[in-house]
């Protein structure tokens, strides 16, 4: 909910110049209301080291080179980081964790404030460029 609120104004401004793709957990699809772009559903995975539908997601995404990929999960999830590592992008953004150096070349550090919205505002500034 915090992410959707933080990004509510981002999409309508730049839709003619950008193509957004969102990977959304299946359980949150009823809450997902961003008006542009396409979304891909992820089933809940019982294993943290690999998403249960990773192959299907890669089939949809792997042929494209992206300008930027952003992981909005504040807690490290190896399955998601693994998926991101298999996709082509110059910039990969994620929240700072003990493992994030291996997956993201831009890291958002909210450890001092602990406020997710501050991290999302940083993402908004990156996307506004």
C-alpha cells in the first residue's frame, strides 16, 4: 500500500515516453491500481531461494533489455534477487541489506529512519531523471 501511494503520480506524467512492467504478488492484485504499464503475477513461493514460477516470468521478460529494474522489497528475498540478476539492465536498484551488493548497483538505505516511504521517494527521484 505504501508503494502504491508513493508511486501514484509517477505513471501518468511520463506514459508516452516509458514502458513500465510490474511484477506483483498474486495476493496483492486487487490492491494494484496503477493505470499504465503491464503487470505480471507472481504466485506465492514456499521457498525463498527461488520463485515457483521463475521460468514463466523469465519467458516473458528475459528477451528485453531494461533501463532500470527496481526491487521494492525492503526485506531481502533471494528468489526475487535471483530473478533480477537474470534480467538485463544497466541499473538495478534495491534496498540495502547484507547481500544487496551482489545484486544491486544502486542501494537505498533506510536503516537510520526505518521509513519505507523515504526509500520510495528516492526511487521516484531516480525515475524522474
